[in-house]
C-alpha cells in the first residue's frame, strides 16, 4: 500500500472519530440539560414508561419563514414579560411607588408574582368559574376618598365620528364632566368640530383607525387605548363605550379594594359560560371568559404590562385575527388563555344587552355602569333604558343619563331646577 493511501485511511479514520465524539457530546449535553422551552425536541414515553427525547422535526436544520402570528406564539416564552423584567419596569415607572405596599394578596411590591383571582378562595369553591368581586380581600385604602383614587384611574371611552352628537353628547354632558373630565380619554376615529363644541375638558385621542364597526377597526382602537394608558402614570385602565354611564365615585371606591400591583381583570361577562373558539396559531380549541366591553371593564397596571407584547405597535389587530373575535373578546383571550390570569366578575357593570328596566330604582346609586339601547330616532320602536320617574322626561332625556346623573350627583347645578317630586330617596355611596 502506497504512503498516499495510508495517509488517506488515517484521515478518514480521524474524521470518523471526530464525528462520533461530537455526536456523543451533543447527546450527553442534551440528556443532562433536557429540552429548552423553544426547542424542536420533545419528550415521549416508551412502552415501559421510560422517557426519552427525540427530534420532533427537521426544522432545526431547515430554517423556514414564519408568519407574524406564528412567530408571536413560538416566541411566547420570550416575549411575555417575566417577573424580573416587570419589576425593573415598575421601578422606572413613576406610577409605581418604590415603597412596600400591601395588596389584596398580602404580598409586598418586592414580591410581585401576581395571584390569579381564580387561585384565591372562592365563595363557592368552584375554580372553574370566574370569582365574584365580593370575595376579594380588600386592602387598607378601601375607605380613602374617591377623589384621591380618581387621580389613579384612566377612563377610556370608545366612540366614532357618527356617534359624537348621537351618543357622546350624553356622556360629556353628564358623568364625564366637572372633576372627572380630565381623567377621561375619548378615543375616536375623527376629531371634528362637533366634538370640540361638546368637549368640556376631556382628552380627545384621534386613533387613525377606520370608522367602520368591524373587527379590525374595533381592535385597532382597543390597541391604541391600551398603549395610551401604558404611556400614562395611572394605575388603572377602565374601558367603557359611548353608551355607558359611569358611576365614577363608586368605580373609584371599588378599585380601591384591589392592588394595582397584582394582575386584576374585572368586569361582567355577557355569556353564562366561557366562549369557545379556535386558536389559529396553536391550531386547537380554547375556551375563556371575557368581560363585555358594552358594560365596561378595568385592568390593573401590572396586568397591562404583561399584556403589552400583544397590543404594542399595532399587534392587537393581529391577535384579534388569531381568534377572529372583536376587541373585548380578544382582551379576555390574551388575559385568560395566553397569560393564564382570570376574570373577576362584578355584576354592577351593566350593558344594553340586558333588560335595564329590571334594575331597581333604589339600587341605581349602587351600580358601577349603566347603559341604554334605543332607536336612532329616539322613538319607542326599540327602547331599553333604566326606568326612572321624575327628573327629566323622556323627550329631554331619552337615554335617562341626565336623570341618572341627578340621582347620583343631586348637587349638580342643573339638577336643582328639574322636577324632583319623585326623587329617589337613597344616599349615594360615593358622594362623601
């Protein structure tokens, strides 16, 4: 055998040894560390129950293009804000005090791992249902002034240009006025002269979203609402529609029962069961509760931070398409299905989807939000309103917002000059 052939055999043998050594090192490391959360290796069980790792696909060696929705899910473990990152962002945020504050879970701000409402003790002991608000432990700020608490609330009102005169007028003339006005942010698709004439101090945000009442437009506005809130120093985000009356003093007192350092999602579902849809990224059915936007809902700043990868920079529209649902449903999807936080139900939120005439007159001051549903010409063809006698008649107050306002805020100047012969004899729990 020639010297050249000898050298060739030696080189081939050396290459084989190196390959065997590299492969054995790779599998030793793999066995000792286990698969990472984003690896293409999965654990399977053999017939004897012994577990082993195998490559689930060859995508490790054959990169491919990934859609934005797919990328969002494949990088979910990295894109979600973990506790350390959250703590760092909290420290830099003027809306988060650096001192130790006790919240509803009894934890301090040094221990910021949020507690899911469904993980807390439920009056019924049923962890498969959203927890009701009356079972949440309150903190020491519950008796503080509602006006102080109001400074920490960001109230977002969603509307559209064609409803500025028809709906938004009643909001701006009643509850979104006075000391509340500068805490209210109206999100619309077009800033026009009508809204300028109606405005009495609220903040107007032009979203640049479509004026159509469809999923992309609604989700676009919701994304802008959440992004604008995160840029503020407020501790609570509360969303309502332009056909909601908000009992602001009671809302502020209700939120004082919770800590914004924990993940809180509070509202009222419009269904009596979780909604079931297909997650188009995971390609599986998911079910979750959501608070209907038509009644209003609130989110703590802690939870809004965790949600931010799913609404920042216009991402919320894509998430809506992922489940093919409108904005309020998708909020529930992100919170319950992706982030594994749960809805806390408070039945004092009300929407036009329920028979509002059944609300007792004596309990109006105890409701967080109210609504209405009427024909566009204000006729009786369709009328779903809170049934109130006295104060303003139906022609002057078709939505009943002015009458409701005079019940909750009887000291309002223009309430002193109306017929109050049938005034409801009840005290407002938020009037002190």
